[in-house]
């Protein structure tokens, strides 16, 4: 994608089309800011240009301190303000002016509404792969938590699905992710299993730990005991292969890890009864 929107510590890719910003959870970028209208502004993106429109908001939209009237074309490096939130347009094919750091903004933002692969945050260009993945989970996880709390399992799955898929595909290709990222990914995959009733998310959880030759954490095991009762058939062959692999290194495990392995054995028995 040519254009990205930098907000706080995150870069959001902008696919061609419309990108609405406001307080409503129906917006592509939902801002928890009392100065922001429900549907405050809209970015209109094409392959060659990007425009900003005020959607009749109460407090207006400012570009470099100047109020937008109607539609205004933006360039890389342009900063605009919605409520108390400042954002920056990044143009990958142009010279971004005055983009020296993350845009400011003190009010928590959520990235809401239907997401696609192109909506995933690029996150900071600095830092290693693990840091970028951890940041991505922090950004999208908060929105997924909200969707799960509202009983919108399908929405939570859409929000996290692409990031989770990307993570395991890289693990299959040989990338080894930090423990923090594995924990974040599998806690969400285990929750998605229970919320959606899809046993495939339990299979995902087991596979990701197996690829890293790690024992499931206590928090993930707890989630799986709940999910396995709600989800469809689990891949028992995969689960048993994981257990067999862990038993071969049991002498290298700590007492706590051996206890967790026993709990996973109990999980396999529970899954086999379904």
C-alpha cells in the first residue's frame, strides 16, 4: 500500500477506498475522545492520491492548524487533528515532510470495524520482529477483547485472524517468536476456539507451541479446558504427537512444566471423550 496513517505509536496501512474516523465503533478508526464526533472525518484513498473530508463534525478537522472546508488533498508528512488527536500521513512513494516520530495523542484509540489483511498495523519500523508483533497484538487485542465481551466472536476472529495466520506461517517457515508473542497469540487463539466453537483454533494453539518446542503456559491451558468443551472436534493426532514430543524432553523440564504437561494430558483425555 502506498499510504499509511501514523497514529500514536502505530502505522495503519490505507487500502484504496474510504477510511472513516470517529467515535462510532462502525468507523475504521474509533477514537475514545469526547471532542470527536461519531463520524468525524473520512480519508478517500486512491493509488495516486489521498484526500481528507470533514463529515460535518462538531469541532472540525485541522490540517497544520488550518480548518478543512470540504475536501482537501493531503501529501506525505501532512499532520491533521481530529478532536485532540494528531495523525500523520505517510507516503511510501514520496518524501514525507516533518515525520520525525510518532504522532501525539493522549486519548486511547481502538481500531474497529471490519478489518482486512491490508488493515493490519505495520507498527514501528524500528525494533525487531518480536517487538513489532507484540505491538500489533496490543493494538488489535484491545479491540478483539471488546468484541468478545460483546459476544461478537466472528468480529473478534476477523480482527485477529490475519495476524495469527501470519504468525504461524512464519513459525512453520522456521521463524522462532519470543515467548511473549507466543503467549499473546495462543491465549487469543484459545479464546477464539471457545467463542466461535471452532476446534481449529485449539489445533492452532497446540501447533504453535509444538513448533517452538515449548510447554503450554498455565493461562493457555486454563483457556483450553474451557474451550475444548465448547469447540468442535480437535485434532487428537496432533495433540498426541505434541505430548509425545514433550515427553522426550521431560528430563529437561522444570517441576512446574512437568505439572503443566500433566494438565495437557488431561486435556487430551477430555478432548477424546467428545
